[in-house]
């Protein structure tokens, strides 16, 4: 019983019936490999969109010498923010290592 018909389906069925076991395995491995490559591409494109952030976004790394040590999310550059209110929040525990802050 066929639920839907795919164009070229008869040709594949004929090939499959006449193919050796080695040819069938090779065909299966090739299709699986193609599926994995496509899945990897979809995951890569999906995660790439998630890592892009707005300008002025920083990841907190710690507090030292009266400044909050951060990494700019845009460039990956290490820098420090000398805003007294940020330092107070970091020292009180409101801002923790790994948090994202925006300016």
C-alpha cells in the first residue's frame, strides 16, 4: 500500500531489487553522511544567529582594582569598566561571573 508516490520511485525500487548488498550499504552510508552534513549546517546556522549580540554587550569576568573586568561580546576584547555602581553590584553579588551586561 503506497500512501504517496515519489517521482522516480519505481526506478529506485528496481535498482534496489537488483543491487548487491555492498551497493545497498554504500547507498545507505552515503545518504546517512549527507543527512549528517545537512544537519550540521542547520545547527551551525541556528547557533550562529544566537551568538550575535547587540553592540555594548559585555560578559562579566570578575572585579579587580575598583573595576569590573569584562569581555566585549562583539570583539572578544578584554577590558574593564570603572563604573562605581557596577563595582558595587559585583561586590554585593548582584552581578556574577558570566553575566551579560549592556551599556
